[in-house]
């Protein structure tokens, strides 16, 4: 009994509190200002009923918690009947007749275009929580339009991140052909291009498409290679499309279906039959953070919705979705903005009409509070039940997207602008991630756990890959047609290129069915050039070309190439010739002319330096001028054979001589070795190392028939008459052996792999290769533009080339004469093997610096000894120089060599013809100077001029 009484008291207390609240609300209503607001929705749809109940509940909750507010929004609801005209008519009525201050709606992006223009003209804000097309809100569009939903353009980066994470190269968007569907396409294509993903085809679906039309379009898609589809359309049309796709088998393994937020946000509102048809899809869903307020709201909304629709049992299982939450927040934002206006100024709710009928578009009035409401609503900020309500340029700011899997929306991760793809929302990646490892496990269509590769060989008629191969007469080691069935044109082939292709296919994680088709005429001869063969892929006669096809820029206009599987470059083969010279002047060949000139100059220079250093103290370097010149040069040149007999008494001269003898030793040894090589070793040298020199000399060159090398030679400047077509390797050998003077060719120009194979067949002593005349990208396999096989086969080629299989294939097909396969490759930049100044300039530098050093030391010592002559202020500079040079020409009697000589001759009487002037044999003695020799060691010269 006590418990029952307590419960009764509690119920009575709650009723009293509730009644008191309603009494306060009623009292407040007597002083409130009603503000008319229009609502335009498709009222017959379940979603519209859900969203309308959210709007009504929003205002009820808002004013219940803010009973003291002066304003009250009064809803004027209109049905747009799923029609653009009906929506426009309803909005016109609300603005012109009802004179609303704002309109919530419309429901669809297709209905919003005209209503937005009406709102702009009447200065009535249009607030749409469900029209998400990015084309509705652009800088040129109305400032009175508020998109309180996440724009569709916000999700394209999340979609491209998923595409990049799984490495899909192509995506086909399937969209409805109206404002909603077409608005996202430019943004989606741009986002996919940024992750190197193409859009090979766009699949438009009319809004009124029948099941047969949808089925026909899906069958068309099924005949294409791409298996990644992005569906962007309304939930009712999109659900029909996915049901039909599952019926015709497009939900098996290998398919990828991505649905955008327009459908994913409503997954909880779809019935079970639709949900079952969406197993395996990936969806982009707006993330709503969980909160206690949200949980309480869902309880209140469920009670209200059940009460309002209790007579319609089909609606009782409805569930709230994020768009309903946006509707709730939008209504409360509008109520808050209107209240803020009332606090700053009085509200005049009468629209100033210009007269006219109720349907006259030219007689619109202007809302008196429209500009203020525009400004206030733009700055409204609060935390709503769907997250933070924050408008940026009239659009709701995006926080995060939830990545879901399957029709029931199983969460597998999130995407944010800062962190990219993450498993949990609280992740803090330093970089924006696009790694699939950050997502949870995904169940793909067909209940597969392995990510689809995103493409398949088209299934129309069980088509096999048609691979074109050339018919070759030269270098069939690369491709050789061994059998050709004229009835089916299917061929069999062998060769290095064929085996590389087959080895690459074995590495692929899936099997490819293919047939080879020879590009041949009925008589089994070649049907055209390699350029023409590649073009057959562009013309869709072949799916690929497997051959020794060079990757060229011109060809990439029509096809996509795999990575190359051979080395690149264009080289030439020239004959080898014994260049052993029989000339009488062969002794000049070891050294270049600049080295000869340098050696001669240094011989003269060293002779001069030694003469300067020895002239005053060495009798061997004195005497008549002709004798001194001869002695100096004889001494210098005789060092070349170390035959000099003159004594060197000066330490400075000895220092210079030692350095110079070392230089001469290195030069003579190098010269001897080079000359010996020229005279004894067989000098096999190419007849030419420069293609341009062959062009200038007018010599003919050869190249393969139907090769692009012919075009390169023409571009280089060779006339057509100087380019000889080579039919096969034997023909090329014959033309090179004959030589250009006898009707042959001077060089054979071709790609490096062919040149190596040619040299492997013929002796290297006969020919050699001049490398890298032109650069090319190497041999590759050609596929149709945009073919997903290019990426997979390129990766497989890398695996093959980096392994032992490539070595085995090269040994099998390209190394025929292994003993002769180590051929010489000559760089055309190396034109001579003669010794040049570049090899010895260091030695000459040392010799020159040491000589100049010795001269500098000698000059300082000499001038120091005769400093009084330089300081004599009575003489002119010219006279001083004459005295200095005459002093230099005299013997230095203070030298130890002359002191020793004088000591030996002290007992001998002086010669009657001798004079007291030192160095009487010098030509300067002709001046007959009078020499006064004081007792000191200094020699003071007195010159009596005539």
C-alpha cells in the first residue's frame, strides 16, 4: 500500500509540474509575435512525413525550453506533389499570398532551382535540408538560399580516396539525369582524375526510366571492362536499379558498387527486399555523433510519429535518418535567428506588395526582415542533434563521412579532410591516408572477402583477347609466325617477345584467354608497318599488340604501352678496319699537335732559365752570343735523351734541371709506349664513329624495312636515296662487307637489341657498335587506351625482368654465338687514342712554377747585391737598366767557381792583354769600360762615356 501511495503522489506531482508549464506557455503566448514560415515537401512520401514531424518537434522542443521568447514560428505547410511546377506554385503562394518570412524546403534539388530565384526576388530565405546538389549553391547563385545539408560535392574526395586505396583505375558513374544527378558529375570526375583514375563512360538514367530501360543500360555496362560503378540518384530510383542489377547477375564476384550519401543516409528507411539487394555495396554516409540528447530525441520523435500516423500501419516501422536531424536543426536555427532579430528591433511581418494578382510574378513585394534574417541566420552557431550547426557561405560545414558496407550499413571506417581514411574517428594520422588497411573487413558482392580488381574482360559472347603480331623477315628471334590458319586467321608464334608475354601472364593473379592474329596479307606477307599494326588496336581490330614494338610518343596517341622489357636506344654497326699506319710520319702520331707545341715551348723556356741562372758563374754558358744560345738550347734538348755534358753549378739551376728531367722522363716513356703500340699492335678501329660525318660525306647507310629508324634518318638529313633498305641480317652483312665505295653501305642503323643480335651472329673483329645515336623507350606491349591490363601486365613484366626467367629467355633467343658475344662498344665521343696535353698539363704546370720560382729567387739575390746602382738618384732609369744588364753580363767573381780558379792561378803573371774588367769575352766588353776593383768584395763599375 505504501509503494502504491508513493507512486500516486509522484504521478500527481508530475501532472502538476506539467500543468504549470503549459500555463506559463499559454500566458506567454498572449504576448508573442507570430512569424509565418512556409514548408514545402512531398507530403505523400514517407520521408516527407518523417522530416515534417522532425520540424514540428523541433519547434515544440525549442519553445518549450524557451517559453520566455517573444516570437513564435507559425508553419504554413504546402504539398509539392513530387513535381517541379507544384513546388514552384506552392512557394509562390507562400511568398505572395501568405507572406511568409522564410521557406523550409523544397524536398528535391530539381524543385529548388525556381524557388531559389523567387526567394532572391522577395528577399525571403530558402532553407533546404534535403536538396544537396552542389549546382544549387554557387557564387553566382542566390545569397538567400541556405543549404543546411552536406553538399554532394563534399563526398567526392572520400569516394576518390576509396578508389585510390584499392587501386581501381576506372570508375563508371551511374546518375539520374536531373539537377540532383548531374550536379555532382564535374566534381566527381575532377576528384577521380587527381588519383589517376579515369571515367571511360558515364551512364545516365532518366528519372522516369522503366525497368526495361534500366536493364538495357546495365547490360550495356556489363559488356565493358570496368566493374566499378558509382551510383548517384534518388533512393527510390537507385533501389530499383540495384534490384535489377542483382537479378541480371551484376552482384557477383568482381563487381564494385559505391552508393552516395543520398541513398546511404536512407538505408535505415528502406524495406528488407531493397536491403538484401544491396549486400556488398560500399556507401558514403554522413556521420552523426552519438549523444544523450540524440537518444532522447529519437524516443520523443518515435512517440510523435506513431501518434500522427497510427491510422497508417505501413508508416509505423519508419526510422529517423540524418536528413530528419538536419530538418530538426534547421527549424531550430530559423527560430533562434528570428528571436535574435526581435531582440534588436521590432518585427514587421507585412510584406510590401506592389499590387497585382496572386500569380503575378512581376508584382513581388519584399520582406521587411529578409536582409536582417539573412545576416542573422548566416551567423547562427549552436550544437544541434546532428552535430555542430555552422554555415559557411550558406552551406552546412562537413565534419566526417562514415564508410559503410552492405544494405544494413555495417561501419568499416571513416573519412575526414584531415586524416583521410581511418578505422576509428579518434585516429590522429600525421598525413592524409588513402590506405585500405585503415578500413575494417569488407564483404564484397558475391560474398567475396578479396577486393575486386575493378575490371574484367567483357563478357559479350565469351570474347577472348585478340592479340596482333607482326610478320617479320628479319630478326625473327623476337617474333616468328610458325602457323597461320587462313580460315580463322588465328596464328601460332614463337620468339623472345612472345615468351616474355607468356611469362608475364603466368605472374598475373588471374587467367587471360587470348589468340594471336598475324597482321598479314592473304599471301602471308606483312600487311604494313609497325605504326599501322599499332593503329589496328586503336581501330579495335585487335585488343593488344605483342611484338618487338618500340615505345614512341607518336604511337602513344593511339595506344597505351606497358613498361619496356628491353634496353633502349638506337645505335649503328660499322665495319672494323686495321688502322696501322704505314706513313713516314708515323713518329708524330703518338702525340697531338698541341702537346708537341707545348713540349717545344718548354724546351726553349727551360734552356733560357738555365742560361739565366748559370751565365754569371759558369764558363760553359759564357762566350759569344751564338755560343751561349747554342749551348742553352743544346742543354735543354739534350735532356730528352739525357746526353747533356755541360756542368750545372748553381743550386737553382740544378733544382730546375731535376724537375725538367723528370718531366722529360715521363714524356719519353709515354711516347715510346704509344709509338710501339702504333707500330706493332693491330689497330682495329671503326671506319666511322659519327653519323653526321657520314651524312656530310654523302655515304649511304642502311636500316630495316618498315622501321621507324627510317624516319629518324630522314629527320637527321639523310636523303631517301642514301638510305638502303635491309631485308635480313645476311643482306646487311653483305652490304657492310661490300662497303659504300662499291655499292654497299657505310653503316647499319637500328635499335640496340637488334644490333646486339646482329653482332652475336657475326664476328666482332668484323664489325662494332657505335652506341646511343638516339634515345628510345625500348620494346613494350601495346593495349587499347585506358585498358586496365596495362597496369597489371607492366607489374608482371617487372617481376619477370628482375628474376632469372629473363636471363633464361635472353640466353635462349638472343645469345647465339656466345664465344663471339663480347663485342666492343665504342662511344662516338671518343675520336682518338693519341696522347694529348690533357694528360700532361699537370707536369708542365709543376715545371713552369719551379722555373719561375728559381728565376724570382735569382732576381731578388742579384738586385740585392746591386742595390746601390738602383738607389743612385743622379742617373736616369734607362741608364740604371743599362748598368744592371752590363753587370749581369759580367762574371760573378765572388762565386766559388771563380775563387777556386783564381787560387789556382795566383803564381802566374798577368797576361799583357788582360784588363781589369770581368768577362772580357762578353759582347759588352766592346764598350771598354774602366773598372776599379776595390779591396772589398763589392764590384763598383765606373763607366766613362765618350
